[in-house]
């Protein structure tokens, strides 16, 4: 509901659907006309995402002016005596911020693709750009969603795009397989999400995020027992709080899948089979963020359930550490980045679970930029290396690719959490929130400790990657003569490099704390918004309903602590891998190396479940079906035909037998009817 | 005056003798004769009961049966004749080309 | 009279095509099938029915003429459409045209007989959906068997005779069972009805006019009749454990026939369940809802597991139909507007999508002459458009949003989760797991057949060197196309093969984005059912 | 037949006895005319004239019957015409069945014209057939046990001769022998049964017997034995278990047109007397206490349809399959008798009558198709029929109509009548019979579809080439198919008459 109804504001919101529609148009153009276009659809995509970016910025400005929007725009199904299903827009600070992030990264990735795909003469470009367009459309629509149903719809659609784009090089064996795995694992999570969405509809009769009739509000009212519409909800035999926890955890299933959290993280490393710009856009900056964004979007609901929050936090903390440890031993530059992505999303989950809503969103934002940067940087390296990705084949690229190097370095510093790069501020705030709430809650504290340990690993693997790739002597012929890079590759790197460096300044909590300056811009930004969907309200709910309380602790202390760990990790990496000819130190890890390179055998057990167990059960069912169920059917027919064959043998052909049988039959009939009629009495 | 039950017994006995003949004899002509016996058992009944009830229906009907029995035998003999021509025998159990 | 015109057009078309020379049969049939299609679209557009046909609603295109008097009962030619049957009639005509087009390539002998039978099948199917007198309905219901039998038996695969007989006998037994069940009810109603008019019977049953028959008490009679009717329809649907005729029939049937079999024939079963069991005997359905839901859930999961174990593309889609139809049953049990309406929507949606998938498999089979997953790979290389359609269809089948497949299942879940029979959330949640398994087997099948390096192993494809290895891949490797040396016979599908796919896909997407096109009339027809049945 | 839709309820205007029995007379006179022709010119080989005369006779009789039906003669409650002191009863049922007999006879005679080409004794053949038809028409009208017996013999004796007509063919002779021997035995049993009934009641007239029995009787056992023996006589005629043993052999061995005639018309004749005798003379109200013959028919129906269908399922020869299926159908029709007294008498009996009418066309047609195949000498087994659909599509479409209609699939009136019977069984609470009908129907679908499979699905091995498309056989087969098909939408034309006629029996 627009509070200030000036015509500009209204117009900005009127055209907001175009943010999503533009990429959809580029999808259609690329799909049907792509092969006739000069850049095979790239230009359409760039134009569309550029337009989306501008519109998003406009919306952001409008929102900054204090105008918000929460309206249905298209009703799929309306039922008079039951709930409706509709699409709608929810434009508030959170979604406006996310819109800008998504459209910006999408725009840059489209641009980068010109260099990565077009200049390399890849086949199937219309398909590629169509996929990107469809993805951008879906992702933006997901962000715009005003209700959980619409979220689910586009959550699934981004999954489709992910499948399409991971499997872009379908002629090889690995990408289609990876695409399948990605879709299946996330689908497994989405199953729970779907149950959750349906259950939320069944419970609340609505799935809108914001407003007086939204499900978080209804749930809050139900818990508060304050009557209202939320007073008499069906809770399926559980207590209201218990049922809401179940609902939250069900939706969390989808989040774990999409945001690649343990144990559903296994698809993301495999997803690196897709083209690198895709990895940057989908598997780092945006789609993977969808899960986290969803939790943030319905944070008012999660905040009602301390159990759900604790699980979110614990899973996040565990994933952060778990994934970081695996990144340590990877040889493929994209693999390192993939595990680092998993790890970083773990931090966001940790932040959300620990009650640090703003911190998590902050990290979401910074991570989107620096991880997109790192992936695009890696993509640039891969172009230069003629599509080799093994870091041991690189080395010494620093001088050959200066732009790439410096931007990549900026991204790495941000990732490792070195002050003053973006990642430092956001990660630090997440950890701080976990710590202050964790001091009152052992489970949160454990999650915090895992997150903290992961900082060390992050610093280590990040600089191991940087050092192996760019420093030392070139280790192969290709590394000595890298392919040169075009402007379309460099521009996005530079833009993102700047952002990765400075975006953290948007929310310098430790400085603010220390100096007392009002520079926590993101806090301020998210504090406002629609009734019930802003950080201020979340804070209240966390305290009153979930019983979260923060210990008094200086953010500076925590910041110093984590920064020193990150530096220690980076330092260790420098010690081990800085020379001209770094050694394979991983061998020294012994059995642990095997465990880490095999990803703790996570893939194995999941593949075992999916293939051996799944197909085993399926085969057994098939045998049962063929043997028993169909066997009965065929058995009935065989028995009938067999008995038919017996029956016809009665007809011996000898007429005397017939006379005998006839007589016997008549006598039997006489006896039978006689007995029934009582003739013999 | 013989009570009507005795006629009934007599006819039943003759009927059974005829039936027994059919079941045991393989010669087509014996078969025919046995059928005649059975039909005549029915005639005995009809006549006896006709007498008992004092109406002539039964007696008249017995004449019809006799006539029809003759016609039946005529057709029967014809068939037995072609049976003999085709199978070289009047044994009814020999003709078993059609069965099952 | 317009409904009679529709049925008559199909029948006349059947005869005309049947006697036409083989040469012209395919074109003539396709052209002729446009007439009923256009007519049904016109009827859809001008549809003015309201409420439920069996519960005193206002019918569209109704006719009622006295036909036979059978003892105390009058049999009338009574046809008409409501919001449930109208979309199904349209579905039948659309799929018939699609199936006829899809048959152009694979059907190479006795064409006129083939297309004649297809049009006859169309007439029967439309009749089933339109009939409102039990006997008229039953005539069409049984008449469906005849063309199906011949279509499978003559133009089918190697085990076609077995499959055709199995289908024929199995479904006929089912018909007899339901017939007996229904007439037990009719006689139980005694003098409260004087015709076999379905609306009259439905209303009499719902107002509790049932009395004992043959010493069977009304309550028992009701349950027994429900069981008989359910068993009869369950075979057609099919519900596990009555499903085993389906994979055989599908695998052996020529693909265009599979399109109709999966697309419309299975819906006949669920349509009848909705009309008879769930409209006429709502109290029994509600009383035993949990048991029926169990059947539904077992069908969903078990069918999906069976599909997972298959290697034949058609068998995969066939078993997955078992799974999908389980959702329909589940929705019916719910007695909510989303449950029953969603079940009906799912019938339409599944009709389109399974038709699409079968047609895709058929197009692939036309050139590869194999349907085994292990025999081919990388089809995307040679048949990009077909592959795209297959992918789109498969995702629609998996319930991808913005396709009708998603909405059908989603409606059902929405309707069932909060339904008031015991264990409803559990049944729903378990049934939902089907969407994971369906994704599993379809993705697996697609990965194996459509992607990877190109290759086909079949006895049929001729030999000859591959001329072009396909596009260059990103790191300089060449797509490997020459391995099996059959590349030259695998060529992109013709336009008339693609056309039905495109039509069906377009409908799937349109219905996925604008479900109100059919859901509005479905909802209108379903609501009275719930109101009177006490559903929410 | 449009005028038949509404049965006339009031008694028809009095008409002369001669007019009322015109169909019977026409049949008999045609037979005699042929006899005269044959006597004058015993070596006549003008088969067209002979067949034409015979067909004209049956056709005239058919038309006469239809006119009588249309005129409402003898129809309606209490409207039956009692002729010759009640020895003959002309009512709706009699006329209805006469339609069956004359139609079947017409079809068979037309078909025989081709089938009998180059054979001797053609005049005798047609004459025997007409005499048998006369007997059947009389059976339908028989009003006393005496006329029943006489007319039954009049129908049977020519049949024996017809079956053995091809006297140089071992199969034909053997079939004739078996038919005759079982027939003779059965008629003896029948006669003895009549004598016992007479012993109990002192009457032979059906209505008189009913009157006597309604007063009750001491001789329950004697009456019961008598009634069941009479039932045995009918069971023979209708080829019901255990009197069915002759049927498979006789139908298989006999010339196919004769098989058609016997399995359709003769069976219907057996049923019409059974209906009349049991509904009128031994009406359930009078004897149900002591002699529960509905139980007997219940058992007969159950066993007959089961034996017939099961035995048919695994046959190798089409004709023998049809023979057994004919036994099975007798079982279905018997349900009409078994379900009497269940409160739906008019419905169940009407359904049985309707089934016999449809059966008259579809089964005759099926046997005539076999005759056609014999004419072409393609062989007798299912395999021999392989691929015929490509060579003779019209006849094979007709055969498919017969098969599907026999199986109860809606391409013919058999669908309607079979399901009407099922309705009758359900409506009178005979769920076990209904279930048995279900099982048997499924099985029958299996074996009927084997014919379809052979005709359309299997490929011919190419060894047989069809020569010629005989006009008479084709006309008969196609005609039967058309009527079979038309009886699906047009079933009301027959069913209303049948139900009304059946209800009139229970007035």
C-alpha cells in the first residue's frame, strides 16, 4: 500500500512488474529469434537486464522515499468459499535491495557472457541466453513475490533454469548428470517446502507475507492468544507453537536444498559443470540466495519459533565449517569457490538463526557481489587458460592478467573477511550476532564456534586459491601464454571489484559502535518497511515470543577476534603456497585428505540412497508387480483356460456317456430340488 | 380294480428298464427299442390316469405318442442306416470323430 | 442438438474415413477431426451451463428423448454438459486431432481402418462424457473398448495380441462389476425413480431413498454398491492393484493410441468415479475416505516406483500415469473445492501432458525404432525441437510451475491437506513425495536418452557413416556422433510430427498460467457437490 | 416396425382363427407345396426356384406375423386368443417368437441357396426346414402339454434329418446320430414327465393344470418328478446342461446353415414352450411351495453358462466354439426362468425373450459366416481364418459385429439384451447368478475376440484364396449384421413388445 500517493511513486510501482517481464521478453526473443540475431540473444538479454536494473534502482529510490507496495496483480484461481491463489508484488526495503542485487549481477553476467560464450564461439547460444533470461525473470519474480505460493512457483522455476544452464553442454556426460543431481537434490528439499506451503495454506488460509491477513501476523496473533483472525487455527493436533515450528522446518527443507546447506549441499559443487557465468549468477549470487532470502522474507514467522531458529542457526554454522574444510583441498578453482559459497551461505543461515536478520541480509548482499566477482574472475582465468580449471596448471597469472588479478584479490579479501573489504563487515556482524545471542543459548554458541572456526579455513583456502592461481611461476604452457581478455570480461570485474571493496561500508557496525556515528545504513534501511515485515518488528518478536536476548558485548572485540583468525588462515596459506613452485601440501593431511577430497563421502551415501536404495526398491516393486499383482491376473486367466480345457474333456464323443451323464444330471437335479422341496419327508 | 399306484410302479419299472437299456447297449437298434420302452411307460401312465380321472385326454394323447414314436423310429432307422454306411457298424460308440 | 452433432460428426467421419482409400485416409482424418475440434471449441466458448449436472444444475446443450422402456424404468437419450464434462469433451477432441497427426508417420498400413477407428473412439469418448442416462452412458463406456481393442491388436507392438485381449477382458469385467453395483442401487431405490436418468438417481440417493434389495439392508447395499462401482472404475483409472493391463496396453499400443489411452481413456475412469461414487454416494465416500486415500497414495508411490524401475520410455510414462491418476483419486476423496476441482483439473492437465510425452516418445521412436533408455543417447543433438518438447513435457509432468501439471497437483494437495478425513495431512504428505520420484525417473530417462554424446543402437536403423558430428563443444572436443554409425537415419522430425506436440505444450502452458479458463467452470460444477455432501 | 412401439392394451377385434394362425399355416403350406413340387419333379435342380419358394414362404409368414403383431392381435392383458379349445394360444409371446423363427428361417434359407449348390435333395432340405419351422411356430402357440409334445416332435424330427443331411459326410452323420439319440431319450423323458403331471392333475391344458394345482396336491413328489422331467425335455431343446451333450456335436457336424437354424430358432422354440409351460401351468404361485423349479433353473442356468463358456474358451474350431457359446447363451436366457417370482417377472422374462430375438440374428449370422467359410473351404480352425479380414472385409465386419454383439459389446443388440438379463438377475436379488454371468461374460469376451484376432490381426499365410462372393450367403450374413446392429439403437422396437408380452403371461 503506497503511503505517499504521488503520481511518480504510483508509476514506479505500476511499472515494477516490468522488472521481471523484461527478462521474460528477452527469453522469448532469444528462444525463438536468437539464432537470427547478431549476438544470438545476448543483446536482448543485456538490454532487458539493464532495463530491469534501472527500474529496480527506481523502485529502490521510491522505497527509500518511504513508499511501499503490497498488492495482488494477477489472480490465478479464485474460489469464493476457499482461498485464492494469486501473484502479487511486495515492494519493501528487503525486496528492493534484492531486486537491485539480482538485476545488477544478472546484467553484469550477461555482459560477461559476451566474452565468455560469444567470443569463444560456443554453440547453442540462443539456448544459453534464453536460459539466462528465463532465470532472471524467475529470480526477480521470486524476489517480488508477495506470497509463499508465488515464491514456490518461481523457486521451482529457478530450479528449472539451473537445470537447463548446468546442463548447457549436454553433449558431454558430466553436465547433464550434474544438472540432474542438482535438480533432484533441490527437489528433495522442495518436497518439504511444498508440504510446508500446502500446510500453511491449510492452516492459515493464506500465504501472503505482509499485511494484517498475512500468515506471520496470523501466527503471531494465535500465539499471543489475542483472538483476532488467528485465534482458531487448525494445528493438526499439535500446540500452536509446535505446529508453527513444524511448518517452519518444512519450508526450511526447500531452503536447505536451494541454498545448498548440509545435508543437501552436494549438488552445488557438481553444478560447476555449467558455464562459469552461470555459476556466478545462479550458483553464487542469486539463486542460491533464494533460500536465505525466503527465510528473511518470512522472518516474522521464523521468529516465532525458537526451535526452528536454533536449527537454522546450527545447520548454518555447521555448514559453514563443514564446507570450508572441504574447500581446503580442492584443485579446481571453481570447486574451491563452490564450497566457499556453501560455507558463506552457512553464515547467512547462522545469522538468521541467531536473530541477526540485518546481518544475514547484509552478508547476502556483500556475498552476492564478491562471490559473483570471484566466479567471474575465475571465469576470466578459465578463458585465459583455454578452459582449464585445475589450479595446479596455473600460476603466475598476476602479471599477464592484472585487471583480473586485482579485482580477484579484492574479492578474495572480501571473502576471507579482511578489513575493510565488504565480507569483513558482514561476516563479522553475523558472527557478532551469533555470539551475543549464543552466550545465552548453548546451541547458538556451538553454532557460533563452528562459524568462527570456519573463518580460519576461509582465510586459508581463499589465499591458497589466489596464490596458486596468480602467484609463483607459470606451471604449464597455457599459463605462460594465456588468452587475452576483452572489455566485456573486464568491465563486470571492475564494477564488482569496486563493490566488493566498498559495499561493506554500508553497515560498519563495529565502527558505529565505537564511534557512535549513525552509519549503520542497512540497519536503518531494513528497519522501515511495511507493518510487521521490518527488522524492528522482528527484534520485538524475537524477544517476546522466541525469548532471544542479546548479551552485552562490544562488536569490536568480536571483530578483532575473527579478523585475527582470518589473517592467521591467510598467513598459513602464504607460508605454504607462496613460493615460485608451491608443493602439494595436502598430501601431508594423510587420511584426512582422502576424507576431504571425497567430501566426507556425502555424495556417496546420497548416490547410494538415490540409486542403490531407490532403484533397488523400484526393482523389487517391479518384480512384485510382474510376479504377484500381474501374476494373479495372468493366473486367473490361466486357471480359467485350464479348467475350460478340463470341462471340454467331459465331451468324450461317445454318445452312451452322454446318456449316462444326462441321466445322472437329471437324477442329481431331482434329488437337489426334491430335498429343497421336502418331497422325501 | 387295480389301484393306480401299481400302474405307476409298473410304468416306472418299464421306464427304468428302457433307460438301463440305453445306458448299457451300444447297438443303435437296441437304443431305439429302449426309447420305445420308455415312451410306452409314459403311455401306461397316461392310460391308467385317464381311466382314473375318467377323461379321455390321456388316452388320446397316448395315441399321439405312439404315432410320434413310430415317426421317430422311421427317422432313427434312416440315421442308423447312414451310420452303418459311413462307419461300417451300428455301434453308437464308434462314431467319435466329433468330441471335446 | 449440438452435442448430437458433435458425436454424429465423429461417427460419420469414422465411416467416411473407414471406406476412404488408404492413401487419403491420414489427411482426410486430420481434416475431418478439425470439425469436432472446432465444434467443441465453439461449445466451450459459448458454454452456458451452471452448477453440477447431477445435482440439478442447468445443463448446456441438453437433449432428452425417450428411448427404451425397461420394466418400471424408462431409458432416455439424455445428454448434456456441465463444467466437469465440458473440459473433458474438449480434451477428447484436442487429443484426437493430436493423435491423428501423430499417427501420420508411424502408421503405414491399413490407414483408413486406423483413422476410422480413432474417430469412432472419439465419438465414444465424447459420448461417455456427455451421457446423463445410465444406459446411454454405459453404451458409450463399453463402445470405447472396441476401437481400443483393434487399435492395439492390429497396429501394436510384438505382444499386441496379449495386451489387447488383456485390456479388453480386464476392463470388461470391471464394467460388469460396476453395472451390477449400479443396478443394485437402482433396485434399492424402488419406486422413487422411474428412469435411469443419472441426475434423478443421484438426487434420489442423496435424499436417502434407498431401501433393501434381495434381503440386503440399505446401508450394506450402499457400501457394497460403492465397492462394486469403485472396483469397476478403478480398473479403468487404473488404481493399484488393478493397473497391470495399463503398461502392457501402453507399451504395445502404437504411440498415437497411447496418446488417447493415457490422455482420455484413463480420465473416463476418474470421471466416472466422480460422477458415480463421489456424487451419488458421498456419505460412503466420506466414511471410508481414509481407505480410498490409501489406495490413492499407494497408486501414487507404487506407480512412481514402478516407473523408476523401467527401461522402456513408454513404460515409464505408462506407470507414471498410474501415479498421476492416484492424485486425482486423492483429490476426489478430499471433498473440498480444491480437492475435487483440482482432481478434475488434473484430469485435463494429465491428459494433455501425458499425451504430449507419449507423442514425444513416438516421434523419437519413429526414427530410432527403439524406446529403450539404454539404446540411445544424445538425441538432443539430432532432434533439438523434439527434445525441447520432451523436456518441457517432462518438466510439466514433474509439476513445474506455470504449467498445468503443477496446478493440477497443487490444487489436489491444497484440497486434501486440510480435508477432514482421518490422516489427511499424512496421506497428502506421503503422496507429495511422488513429485520427487517422478523427477527422479524422468530426469534419469532424459539424461540417458536426450543428452550425452549421440548414439543409437537399433536393429532397424540402416548403416552408413555419420556426415557431421554436430556442434563443437566448449573445450574443443567434438561431439561424438559416429560411434554407432546410425547417425544419418536420425533426422529432425517433420512439421506434422511437431505440430501436435506444440499444440499440447501450448495448452499445458496456457492452462498453467490461466487456469481459470477451465477451473472456473469446474469449480462451478464441483461446488454443489461439496455443499450438499457437507464438504468444506 | 414403427407401428409396434405401443402395445395395444385392449383386446383386439375378433378375427378368424385362420387369420390368427396364418403364419403357421403359411409355413406348413409352403412345406407341402415344396413336397408337391418335389413329387412331381423329383430330380429338379432348379435350386433358385426351390429356395425362392421356401424363402417366400418364410418371408410371407414373417410379414403375416408382423402384421398380426402390429394389429395388436392377442396382445395385452387377457387378450390372448385361445383357439381349438385352448390347444393353441396366440398372444404376444407366440407372435414374438414366430418372428424369430421366420426371420431365422428366412436367413438360413437364403444362405442355403449358395451352400447347397450342386447338392441333391434340395427340395427335401427346404421342406424339412419349413416343417421344423412350422413345428416351432406351433410350439410358440402351444396351449396344452399335448400340443407341446406334438409340436416339439414336429420341430425335432426334421431337425434330426437336417443334421444328417450330408449323408456321405461322417461328421454330419455322426452329429445326426447323436442328436437323434439324445433327442429320443429326452423326448421319452419329456413324455414320461407329461404323464406324471397328467397323473397328478388329470389335465393337459396349461391353464387347466394351473387351476388344478392352485388347489394344492397330495402327490408332491410325483408332481415334482414330472415337472423336472418336463423341464428336462425343454432343456434338451434349448441345449442346457445336462441335456446339452448333443449340441456341440450336432452344431459342429451339421451343415452350417442347419447349425444356425438349430442353435437359434430351435433353442428359442425350446425356451418359448418352457416360458409358457412354467409361467402358466406351473406358475410360481401355485407350486413354489412344493416344487421349487426356479431353484432347478437357477442351478441349470449357473451350470449351463459356466460349462458352455468354459468349454468354448479353449476350442480350436470356430464352429465348435460357437456351439459351446450357444450352450452358454442358453444359460444366460435360463436366468429369465430362474428369476421368475422375484417381483420383476415381466422384466426378466422380457429380457430373456429379447435376448433370444437378438441371438436369433447374431448367432445365425455367425454360423452363416462359418457357412461362408465352409463355402470358401478355408478350413475350420481359428488359424484358418487368419487374415480373412483383408480378403473379405464386408463379411468380416459383419462377423465382427456378431462376435462383439454376442460378447455383449455395444455394436449390436446383444449388448442391450445381455445387460437387460443382468439387470433382471440383480433386480431379483440373484447376485450369485449375476456374478457368474460376469465371470462367464469375461471368458466369452476372450474367445469371441479370438475370432476378431484371426480375422483382422493375424496375417494370412497366403495359402487360401477366396473365390467368389456368393450372393445368398452374403445377403444373409450382411442382413443379419444390419439387423443385429440396428437392434442396438432400435432395441425399443422389440423390447417393449417383449416386456409387454411377458407381462401378459402373468396377468
